[in-house]
């Protein structure tokens, strides 16, 4: 859901000048990313925008939305394909798509790998990325770091709870022993009182 909101914000910011500017001269190199089905090509078609960087950013957002909605083996297949492109060819767009479109438990990368990808993207020269994407990367990296902090705090709390539960269990055992000893003492007291009564 958060990814859809990010896409909406990105599209709103990038579409502002599309109606008023002519198509830019020249073309950019196009990266071909994996599709689950050949007929899905129209779902990631390129709109016309006022600059190549805006066009690239919108293409990434649209491609990210497409990947986000894939399920099952198709989702895993394209995830692994993107991961391979990012590792072997250092295609930053593949890393960006991995970090944003595969952020759930059904991802082929871990939370730490996602954070490492964003950290790597944020250290690359700014001219290689659209400013909006750089801002999104920094924001997402901060979010993942907050999640790490919350997870660490949760781990500490769970350890404390586990220690307290262990201590409580030990106290219960001690309480059971004390009850047993009290019952034994009461039994001895009863026997002694009976003997005293008999001797009288």
C-alpha cells in the first residue's frame, strides 16, 4: 500500500510539465527488464514526459507497480532475474526495483540486502539518477533503518520477557516445593499433636 502511495506521489510530481513541453530530442538507452508474461508489455509502456530523467523515473515507477502486483512463481522469477542483473551488471535501476517492489516476505532478497542496495544507490553520482528517485531512496533507507531499530528494541524486549518468564517458572517451582514442605510439616504437626493427646 505504501508503494502505491509513493508511485502516486512520483507520478503527480513528474507529470506537471508533460502537457506543455515538446518531446525531447534524442532517445535514451532502454533497459529491458523481465516480464512474467509477454502480453504484460502494455502494462509498462512508456508515457511521454518533458525530460529523459522524468521519463526514466516514471518508467521505473510503472515497472515497480507492475512487479509489486505479481504473485507466486512469476514474482520469484523476475525477482531473481533483477537480482542477477544488479549483482552481475550493476544496473542501478534493477536494484531500485528490487528495493521497492520486493519489500515483503515473498521477496528473493532480505531486509539487510534491501538496505544495502539503497545505501549503494544513495552513494552513486547524483547525475545517474532523477532527483525525485534520490529523495525516495533516502526516505526509504531511513524507514528501513527505523525498522531495524524497532526490531532491535523488540528483540531486547522479547529477551527480557523470556528471562522474566523463566524467573516466574522458577518461582512457581519453588512455590510448589514450599507448599509440599508446608503440607509435610502440617502432617508431622498433626501426628505430634495426636501423640501428645494420646499420652494425656
